[in-house]
C-alpha cells in the first residue's frame, strides 16, 4: 500500500511508538512566539530544566503584540528575548526585523519539504504549503519540543482535497479555501491532514498555497499540505542553491515526499472552481460561508488587510489594484498591516503603500495584533469588520464585534463603499 | 494524579471555541493563576452565567468539536485553575484534546446518543460526577438518581494522566 506525504514524513522522523497509533517524531524545527512560549520558558525554569535541544533549530519572533502595548506584553517580549539570548538562539526576530510568524519564517527559508515543525499557534498548518508537516500545538507540546526536539501525534490520516477547473479573474485562494471549509464544516477534517492537490493548486504561487493551508485548521485539520514542485523549488532556491547543483536535482530530492499513487486517504473532496465566485463568512464560524454577492450591502465599520492568511505581497497588490486612485468610504476605518518588513519594503518600492495611504488606509507595522483583538485595530462592541484574516469567532477582533472573512480584493472593495462589496464593480472581473 | 470528580457543568452546544473559553485579551498573562476569573467569559450560551455556574463545578459535559480554533493551552489552564480537570463531550478539536492530556487532565469522548441521554437526565439538575479511572466508569448522581457510564481512553492518554502530563512523561522517556 502506498503512502501519503504525511505518512512518508512521519516514517522518516519516527522516534518511538509508545502505544497504539501514537508516533513520537523528531522535529526539524520548533517555532516560537511571545504569547505561548513564555509559560513554557518559566515552567522549564521552575523544573530546573531551562535547556533547548538545539538552538539552531529553534526560531523565535515577537509578533502578536509589537511594539508592546502595555507592561504585560512588554514582559512577554522580555521573557522570550532574554531566553533567546541565554541559549544562543540566533534566529530571533525582534522590533525592526519582526513580522507575522507564518509569513516571516517561510520568507527566511526556514521551511523545507519533508520537514517536521511545531509551534504554539494553530495556524502553523500554513507551512504545509512547502510539503512539510507543520502542526499547531499547545504550550506543553512546545515545551517538550524545545527541551527534547520531539512531539507525539496519532499516525497521520489524510484527506485529499482536489481542486479542479480554473479560477476566474477576481477569485482567489481565499475564496477557494472559504468554499472548501464551507463544504467540510468546522470539524470536517479533525484529526486529519488535508492534502491539497489538482491543477488549481499546481498553478498557485507559494503565497496562495500558504493562504490555502493556513485555514486547514478552520476545518479542524492538523496540517494542510501541498506536494513540493518547481514552484516550491523556485521559492526556496536562494536558500538551497548551495545544497543542490540544479533546481531539477532539488525537485528530485524533494519528490521523495510526494504521495504514492496508491496512497490511502480517509476521504476525497473534489471541488470544481470554474463557477466559484468571491466568498465571505456571515456568522461566527468559519464554515458559515456565502457568496459576497449575497451579503452585499451589509454595513462595516472597519476593513482589515493583513495577517498570516492574507498579508503577503500578492495580497497587497490585489487590494491596491482595487483601491488605486480611490478613497475609502467616510464611515470606514481602513487598516493595512503588511505581514513582514520585507513585504512592507516591497510594497513601498512598488508604490502600493502610497496607494493605500492615498486611499485613506492606516498602515501599521507588521503584527498579528488586530486579527485576534489584541492591538492595532480592536473592534468596539457592535462593530463590524471586513477582514482578510482567518477567524470570525464571536468577539475575535474585540468583545461584541463581528467579523466577515473575505479576500483582499473583496475587503478593498468593501472599504471603498462601506458595505460588503464584490470587487468586480471596480475591476470588471468576476 | 488530578481529581476527576465534582459537580457537572452542562454546556449544551457544539463548536465551543478556545476564544470563548479564554478570550485573547487575557493571553498577555504569564501565569496560569491569573486566568482564573476569566474562564468562559465570552461563551454564547442561553442560561449560562459564568459567575454563578463555574465556581461549584468540577467537570464539564458538552457536545461536538469542543475546543476548536486557537491552540492556546490557556483554555485547559483556565479550567485547571478552576479545579475542573475533565471535559466529557461527543468530540474534541485535536489540539485542545492533546493539551488536556498534556496537562494530566482528561478530555473524554462518549457517543452522541449517550451524551443525549445524560443531558436529558441530568442537565439543569445538581449533578455529581465520580470517575473510576481504573475500571473506566463514570458515575453520575443527581438526587436519588444515579447512572454508571463506561468510558475509554487510549493507553497513551492514560500514561499521560498518570505521569501528570507530557513533560513528566517525555522527560523520563526521551
């Protein structure tokens, strides 16, 4: 019987099988941020075990609330900062170099096909876009990962999501994943890895694949995975060119993690996107999804463009194309948070930041902040936000606030009109 | 080993997420103790009153996909700090369930029909749970009505409970 991508990765990293289908695997990298790591650090200290398994395999960032907004968040940063220094963790990203973890770490070349990665953050599934197994975990798993470089999982079961057809202009990876979550439901992929495959995924950029994999957790998935291909190799080439003579050689090496043709999947969902239109959420669960057109006219108070889902350069380009030469509706607060300093600088060079600012957007530094209602754009009770983020839970962006998830194109169009709007009225697409 | 006995808090809803269990605005705390007063502060559930219902409870019974969303272990910690070490439900989000056992706590699945029956019999009544981990039996008691329900947890989850969590287990094994 053939194997899935996740099964191959687990097989090559297996350390122990303590009982049943539990597999303890060796970790290639442990990612850390300042919200979930401090308690792991203080607990290790209290146990007299303030050690790290390998400082070169730990990557840390202060991203959720940065710059610190108060004494408590300042202390969280301080704990991580001092810990990184104490243990010689060189890949630590602080003020000036920091950005949203799931955008920053891929950009730094820290994710490779076949890697195993954990982080105390549910959207760690994003990194599966590179053909890696990457899973969000709690602080205790993180703590053991930091200390021992291992983590325990059930043997991975995989569901296959085949995306066929061709996206019409104006419809993006975000619309695809919202549609998929709408079909699967919020626990449709629980305890399973989602392998995204098919011609639409093959044609996607790494940025779009990250958007897809990022929201696997919203269907309960452990990880979203895309098979590595030449697009993956092209993205990684600056980081791997000393390792491989040619791109073809890199692809051949990475292809050992491709799924076998007779691999066994628990489920298969085939989605034809030929007729897909821009989508948005309407309730307090990410599987409550409707075409944007059916929500058009719903008033919003804020539009947020950013996050590990849609704060990358191609997202900013799409939104700027809608906003160019126009101004946000007077009743709307527009907030843009480029996900990393590199993205911010690219957007500056390309003139995108000017377009956003001329349109009346506030441009913040890279941070997770508003997405989870911690800083830089928290909603007041009764307010509504059109957001390119990943969760529309009740109160997610501020107690009593409501969130509609959508693509950067739809969010930009909504900013211009003050009500949920399909971007095609500005771009002529979709 | 922690106690898995106490008054049962019935949360009769599916898809209760970790933002509802402990909102992100409290994630700036760096001690588990500081989370104590905020448990379930944002829960949307008719008839639920955090101040009235949480303090006396020692166990939770709920429906499907409990603990979905954020990976924050602050959710199990907020239960732990309120001396609620066990959640019984139809199903759990993967990370939440793992976090519970990693803390030496329990997240135990019962069949939907069994949960239906237990909710029908006991919800709204002062109900006491006592857990016999050795034999794998829950005993629910309200007034003079008492019901025994068998449950199963995996060998690995049992080992975590007995080790007091994953750090203790991993430190002796790896």
